[in-house]
């Protein structure tokens, strides 16, 4: 057994990637910390912007768009002319259409039928689902306009039957929206599009402005400021999909893994943003060393290598003794994305408890889920996979229950309700049943 230790991998003599060999379980909590700021550090800024947007509406939105995006806009809403003028390469159109088809197929399969049952004679209960009428979609822009996120959100929103879909995304320095975002939005039937990003976008959808409609639930990933803004929105009666912040990936790889594939997966998430985090957990020292070398080699060729380098500083390569130890560590971390490449993949599939989405085997890159396999890429981060699901069709629906009780049914169930209500000291509850039972009893007497 190797002695627990840590070393550093130098990339271009500047960037360090932490290597941890058999760390003690008592240290896991510390070494698995995310590189995110605390809510307290961000909340004051978010609260200030929320208060101003609530009070000043579009004026405040425009102010913070100038401040954060560096652009002065004549109009917040994307015009029909801008939408129709959006053009992208035919090959990209075909790729987007293929992805849309797979995402639609997977999410359509999640449609469930009405559930109806009679728990006892005369008592009928059923459940039906209804769409959330007004939803807001936040689509990150910035260094990487994530048009794929439109597919992940607009497709299930449309399938669910949401009547009003509002899309907010930050403009570029010229006040324009990326053509691929506009094309994808139009393809999905979303035309209510606004050139607003960041905290001010979440605040605008929370309160509504003269231009931007108020919504009932906000969806979509974002940076740490957007994540905190979404959490603050819940204090004003607006629901959110989940706390979805900076992207993260954990790969488990044993001696059967291809090191170049593993490195490419780690870098694919590292290039999302400087605050992203990627982890390798392995039972093989040879794989660990090979992945190190591949990261150093592949990083040099990436157009977004400076962003990836910054993320690498937040990342770790961890050697553990066994699959059992690895799984325990992985469940404690609760990754947004989890790739498993192992001869014992069934063990991980059957026993993983905390992960947003799982990718299995050598030929299943996380990129597939990001774009085109069909599963949703809007997933819980920062350990929230312990209690949150990723976005799915039900995210855009509400389950409503119904019940209908006949005269026979109330006579059968009524006495139990009376006893329970009286035991809780809620006399009006009891009376609501008693009056009905007395009426039925009197009717029966009159028939005799």
C-alpha cells in the first residue's frame, strides 16, 4: 500500500493539478470542497441588483447590462427581423436537428398517464399533471454561447405544454445574440427572447418589467452569481429547477481505461469556465500518471486553454485502494457528471447514489450528454445531486390530486375522519363531516 501523500503536476510551469495518493477518509471533506465562493460573499451584490430591478424595472436591467456586458442596448427584446436573419452552417443545423430529435424522443417517453384508484368503495382518488404556465429559460452566453441548453429546456417545456416560455441570454459587445442561439430558439418555437444576462436577467424574470414578463419557474445553469440569484428568486415566490452552478465532472477509471479519453473528458469540462472542477478517481497508479501526461499534452492544443488551466488548478487526481473506497468517495462528492470506465462497471451502476448524470464505458463521453444523446444536461452541481434531480419532463409539470366521495363513501370514511379531527382538537374539521353524516342519516330515516 502506498503511503498517503500529495504532489503537484506543473503545466507550462504555471498551472498546478493536485495529485492525492490514498488520502485518509478524514481528509475527504476538505479535499472535495468546490472552488466556489460562499453565498454570503455574493448575496449582498445579488440583493442590491434585485432591489433595483424590482423598483426600476427595464431601466435597472439596462444599467447592469451596460455595467456587466459593456453594451448599451436600444431594445432588450430580440426583434422578429433579428430572429429571422440568424443563419448558421447547414452541417450545424443538421447536428442541432439530430440532437433535438433525440432529446425529444427521450423526454416524450417520460410522459405518464393519469393515475386513478378507489382506496375503498365510494372514495375515488386520482392524479393528473398540469404544465407550469409561465417558465423562464436562462441560457448562458459569455465566452461560450450554450445554444444546446435551449434544446435541453425548451424541448421538455414544449412537450409539457407550458403556455409562455421566456428566454434570457446575455448579448455580446455589439449587442447581438449568437446566431446559433437564435436559430435553436426558433427551431424550438421560442420567440420571446431578451438580451439580458446575469443577475439582472433572473431578477427581471422574478419581478417582471415593462418588457420582460414575470414567470413562475426559472430554469437553466449559470455562474455563481446566477446560481445565488436563482436561490434569491425563491424568496419572492418563484420556483427554480435546482441550484445549478459551475460545471463539474468526476471520472472513475481503472486499469482498463484509455488515458487519452479520460484526459479529454476532464478537459472538456475544465474548458467550461475557470470555476469549473474536474476530478479523476482511480485505483491504478499507471492510469493516474498516464492521464497526467495526456492532460499536459492535450491542453496545449486547446483554443480555450487559459480557461481550462484555471479550472485545472481547482481539480484533483486521486488514487484510492479499491472500488469500494472509490464509490464511497464518489457518493460523498455527489458529482454533477460521473463517468465510470471499469471492468466492474455494474458495481458502480448498481451502487451509485449521488450523481446528476452517469456515463458508462469507454465510448460514452460526457460530451454526448451535453449535446445529443437525449438525456438532459441541466444538472445539480455543488453536491446538490444528493437531493436534486436533473431537469426532466416533470420539471415543467405540476402533479395535481383530485378526489370525489360519494354518499356511501363518506359514510364509510367519515367516522374515522371525525375521530382523527377531534383527537387533534380541530372541531370545524369534524363538523364538516358530521353535518354530512347527519343529513344522510335523516334522509334514511325519512325513507322509512
